[in-house]
C-alpha cells in the first residue's frame, strides 16, 4: 500500500510570545522566509498533524534580526500576551501546493527523510557475503533515511544523509558521485559507496 501523499509542509515552530501586542517568535523551518511577508493566511497544527491544520489570518510577519533563524508572526485576532501564549508549541503549515519549486537536483529535507537507500555494487566488486543475491550488480537495501545533517552556519560542506541500517546509523554524503540516483516520488535513493565508507558500514 502506498503511503498517503504529503499534503502539508511545516514552515515554522512557534516558540513563545514576543512583546505585548500579540506577536509570537518562531523557529523558521524554511529557507525562503521572505515570501511569508506576502501571505494573507497560514495554517496551525501540531507536529504530527493529528488533526487538519486550521486556517488563520496572518496580519504581519518579519524575520528577527536579533535571533538568527527566528521569525515574528502576528496572527489576526491576537492582540495580547495571553492571546499569543495560546499558540506556543504549534507549527505553522502551508499546503504542499504552495511550497517553493526548487531547481532540478535540489530537494527538500522532508522529501529525503523516509526514503529507502539502496547500494549499487560495481561489476568488479562483490556484494556482502550476507546478501542472499549472488549477482554483484543487484542493489542491496541499506536502510532508511532518518534525518539530514548540515554543516554549521558559515561553514561549507556536503550535507549528510543519516541512514538507519541493521548495523546502526550510517552517514552518507549527499554528493552526486555517491548518491547516483534520487527519486523522491518512488521514495528511493541509490548510492555507490566509496570503499572506506562501505568498510565502515561492515564494521
């Protein structure tokens, strides 16, 4: 059975009330916060989306210069600290249709998490002895992507896919020569592991 298609994308997590005019401070979960200034409404709900997120008017939004990675929301009808406190802990969502379109070869973290990772073996190598398949070219299931790890702010580097395998967590660089095929619609990532990384997995 195919999983239910994703319908919502989280763009912020409300942390606390901010000021005394009903605003809230939120951790931003989007790389495109500036476009939120043009929205007239967003949707609020819990992390698990256990119930349909509810629509709420957005009176204003701006990024917080004093706290990098945070934004300030003021929702319609929120005019005091007590009003703002009611939103603490909730997530701000947008329908998946309103998500920014990325250039080819770029992916949202939410698209990668949950993907099955398969290792493709070179023709001149041998698949692990534990593999029930005798064909060296047959892909072997490594595990599932649990998260994506990034380098620190201001530090360049390749993001890492944290893959849950039967031997524990394996970190796979999200690089073109290693992640040779990414099909988010099929929830599948094909990788060609360097010898050192494969040996680390076998250990």
